[in-house]
């Protein structure tokens, strides 16, 4: 066992050197980046990645999302069936950015909407429906809850408040 521990640093060093070795084309790229940086251009990885991502698609005129079966202030029981509606913009699966399309997200006690262009988080209060689902069953504790239906593009970037609908429901015991 002790001999294996002696070799571990050497193996890590070899791995680091192998993974970070530069080829001639990489040097050219590095010199281009250096020139761009000297010229005041942003050469950070973040800006390079963002430039390869399509811009947030435009929202078609008249597009809207809504809850089909819930009204603001409604008394409900849990588990709660929630039906999602959308008009004027295509419902599509997540994965690629397509013009005039997107899918639903449900925010549970997490605000009225996500700012336009921001990726919708994925956690227990931000539910994703990237398979183009139009309904869900959710379990809520008794009391008042705010539900926000948020539409987003194929890579989960929010369309903002323009494609959001909000209701408050009162879950009875």
C-alpha cells in the first residue's frame, strides 16, 4: 500500500502535464487571444461560450401562458393537479433553441417570474417540464402558496414576466 502512495504524486504530475500539453494550433490560438486582449476585446471563456449560444428567441405577439384549472385565491386540496396552458407560441421539448417555442416551468413559492434570459433553476421550488408536459400533480402543505407558471426556451432561459402567470392557492387541511 505504501508503494502505491509513493507513486501517486508522480502519476498525478504526468496526468497534468499530458492534459495541459499545447500543440502548435493552440499556440496560434493563444497568440490570437493575446492580440485580442491587447486590443481591448473580451477573451474570457464566459464570453466565448455566450457568443456560441443563440439569443433568446423573440416572443410572438399575443403569446401567453396560463393555468387551465386554477383561479387566483382558489381553495384546493393536496395533492393538486395543475394544468398548464399556452397560446400563440409552440410547446416543444427542451434541448435546442427554436424560434417561437418553449416549455413550462412551475415556481412554487419562488416569486412571480424569472427575469428574461436567465436560466430557470432546477430544485424543489422550480420544477421543469422539458418533455412538453401540460400537467403535473404536486403535493403542497396546508396554507397559502404562490404558483407561477414560467415559460422558457429550449435551454431553460426564461421568457420573463411576459410569459408568466401567477395564482395564489389556499391548500385546505
